[in-house]
C-alpha cells in the first residue's frame, strides 16, 4: 500500500493506503481476506492484524452497534508475502450487545485469535479517572518522522529503510527520544498521534485506525528502564496478547495523546498499559498488552 519510487507519497495518499489496508474482501460465510501492505519488510505489523480482524467482526454486526472492547492473542508471526484470511463466529446477539470470535490465518495456520464485543448506543452513568496529563501541545513538539530521518544515516540496510519509510500516522513524542543511544529512564511515555490526513466520517474506520496505532509504543516503553534499543538489534520481541477498551467517541485524524507505562517485566515477558485521551481531555480508550522480550544473543 505504501508507494515506492523517487517521489514521496502525499499525506492524502498515505491515509488512503491505510484505509485500503484495513479494508477487507468478503468471501461469503463470514469469511474475509485482508489486503497486504505493498513493499513490506517481511513480518506483518501486529496492529494491522488486530485492526483487520476487528473489521471482519464489525462486518457481521448491525452498523449502529460500535465495538467497545476487544481481546487478541498473537499465535504466530504473519508474513507480508501472503494475504490473511479471517473467519468470524457469531457467538451472541442480544438486545444491547453482540459478541464475535475471529481467527486470522495464513497458509492454513492461525496467527491471531480475537474476540470483540459490540454495543448499541445507550445512556448511563458517567465519570472519568485519571485526568489527562499536563503536557506540551503537539504543535510545540517535533515529529518523530523528522528525528528518524536525522538518525537514518547512522544505520544501514533494512533498519535504515524502517527509519525513512513514510507513515500514515504522525507520532510526536513529548519526551526526548534517541532510538540508537537510549538512556535508562522511567517506563513512562507520552506521545501525540493522528493520521497525516483526513479520514472518512465513519466511526468504525476511526476505531480501526486507533486499534492499528495502539500497537505502537507499548513494547518500546518496557525497554526504557534498561537502556536497550530495537534499532541496534539488542532485542527480540513479539506481542503476546493485546486488549482495547473503547470508552468514548473520537476522531483518529485529530490529535490524541497516548500515555503508556510498563509496571512489570520478568520471565522474558513485559506488561504494558496505555491510556488514550482526546485533545479536550476525554479518556477515549484504554489498552493493555503483554509482550515477549528477550535480549538478543551475540552471534560471536
């Protein structure tokens, strides 16, 4: 979906490619096929599989019912050389809620299981805790894309391509970050994000994009107390499970603040949490993830 060549894709092209990537092809019997990302780097990004599986589940419920939670387990790494097949099971349809199970597979092998719950809009009690952190606005923060371009000449090969790749989501880290020479610090991060262009006025698309973006930041937050870097090849990591709770409406093409922390690590696993706030201070989603994280062994 991301374009190659000498000219860089426009923000509108990047966002259109993201929307297309998260779209699905129906094959009847609650079976769907997800698009592949063109010019991929071999391994499918976990947020892509989550968002596509959510899209498959959503296509089997009434339009007025919105996803309020999802829980996913990563079983095997996916490859960008093949399309992903999604099979949906309609476990429950009640007066207010619908529940779906989705199995994502490649070459006949499941790579992800996802359960999602959808709710018809209802009024109810309302409160929020905690408050949105007081951080500088995104306009005062340099885009991570600028920092990645500055670091790219220091690395070669695939890692350089990763740093230079144009992305449909603009991340702006509140705390100063150095992906090549990180210093040990508290496992706490604040990052503004939004798509680089406008999205269609469809709530399901905005929730899918948030699900896609929510897989960024979490594992890297767990490395902060250890001063280790993915970009130096020091870490082997993979997401094990991922959960999202959607609390309120939002737009993913408007600035959202992603607050992540990692309260625990041990037994080659890290536990990571996220809270996503709209710019006006509403807590719109919560995220939790456990990941496998190991120090890479020296080849010598």
